[in-house]
C-alpha cells in the first residue's frame, strides 16, 4: 500500500468516526433522496494527456424506522377521587412521541393499565385502575390538554425528528386514599405516513435490497430500528380524609334546671358536630353539613346559646367536653340555618390536621 493510499484510508476512517458521532436523535438523510457519486479518471499515453473517463453511481436512501416515547413531566400526576376526563378539571397524563425515522410517518397509539401490585414509576405500587381511558393528541391552539380542542386519536404525518404531545385521560374512581397510584403505559406503533388525515398501514420489511440503480419509490427499503416504543407514567391520589363525630349533652330541663339535667320533654339538648381532616391529607373544600331532625321528637331551639332559660350554661364547660370550642354563637366555625327541621351549615375549607365544629340546640318535644 502506498503512503498516499494509506493516508486516504486513514482520512476515510476519521471521517467515518466523525459521522458516527452524530447525535442519536438525528434521523439522517431523508428516505427517497438520491445520492449520486461521480468519479473521474485522468491518464496519459506517451506523456500526452488523454480524455478523462467518468462514471457515476446513484442509489436511493432507504427508510429507517424508529421512534421514542417518554412521559413528559418526570413526576406523578396528582388527582382527586372522582375527578373525570371532562372539563373543567380533566384527569390526564402527558407523553411525548418523537419520530426518529428519516421519513414522515404516522403513529398508532394504545394505552394499557399496569397490573395491580406492579411498581409505578413515581408512587410505589399500582393500587387501582382508571376507567374510561382515552387517548388524544395535542391538536389545538392552547397548550395542555383541552377536551374541546385536542381531539385527534392518532399522530398523523409526523415529520422526521419532530415530536408530538399525547394525552391519556380517564375517570378516577371514588373511595381512594391519599397515595394510591395507577400506572398507565402509552405505546406508539409506526405506521405508513403517506395519506393525510388517515392512519396508515404497516410498512413492509424488504427481504432483499431492491436497489436497481434508478431513483424511484420502489427502491426504498424499510428497515426497522424499532417498530414500537412505550413509556409509563402514573396518577397519584391526593385525597381528603374526613371524619365526623356527632355528640350531645343535656343543658337544661324544666324540673332540674341546669343541675344534673335529664332529657325529659322540654329539655334543651346541645349537639356538637366535629369535622376532622386527617394530617397529610388534601384540603377538603366546600364542607357542608345537613342534619334532619324533622322526623324526630325534637324541635330546633333557635335562641342564641347564652340566652333562653336563665339557668342554661354559658358557652363553656359542656361544649368543651364535646370537642367544641364554645365561641358563644350557634355557628361555632361556620354558618348555620334551619328550615322545616333541617339544620344546615357550611364550614368552608377544612385543611389537613384541622377540626372544624358546628353547634345547634334542640328541645325534646
């Protein structure tokens, strides 16, 4: 091997190494492009330069088919029991599908529940299934899943090196506890990208190289790096853990007054309703109370707690024992109303680790 030839080979090796260092996400030369290589041979006869000989070779770039699927947020998506796929607060997971092929392709999309007990990506084991799973592709003008805008169900005509945002939406069952998780896997499969607005069919894998020296679609062979790819994300429950304790005490009766009173007709009974949201839970919002005494032998006692029969105790003592703080009003922590024997009250929001209470009084008929 001559030194010049050695240099040429070495240079070619360096060039190949540099080409091999291209970023992995680059799809490369587009399928169907023609690459023509021209060669010129110069020579002399008897010291006289002769007419150069030339030739060329043309081949068609084949189709490399590859993709990447990844969940988009790097964390679980927090949802509440009873949250649905619909507006105004849809429950959804977000994924990114990238076309690593060197041609425009379609993608068919499927969603799969993880098996109960399987490990979720971000929240321990899978505890429940999401119902009514649907898949939509970002297709509207507003970022983030919009039920009225993002209606496409497959990825259509995705350009090489481009990506698309995909949402899996569903309904979260009631009765779940904080920390419960549901893993959902998105799988994308490459399909032919030759017809807009229609999901293409399967690409055929060529058994042999069909190159015949001309440039036409029949010369494009299909090579799968990956035909499908998938990734898993998970929902995690953030729930309120609300409990209620209702208790009562006799404050006064018409025989004994407030000294060791008994629940005889005419007695005044004080009820305390204590609502607690456990530590570590989500805030319980719009907490309301309804207590129907219309069918009982009781009548709502509308007089303020510190008035009425003179011997009824002021706002202390008994109510502290009932876990009510005794602020001296009927609405201990919220609002109170009564209509036709139905007592209603609103406590507003009850945060984690907080107890809110509501008081009302009734007389024994």
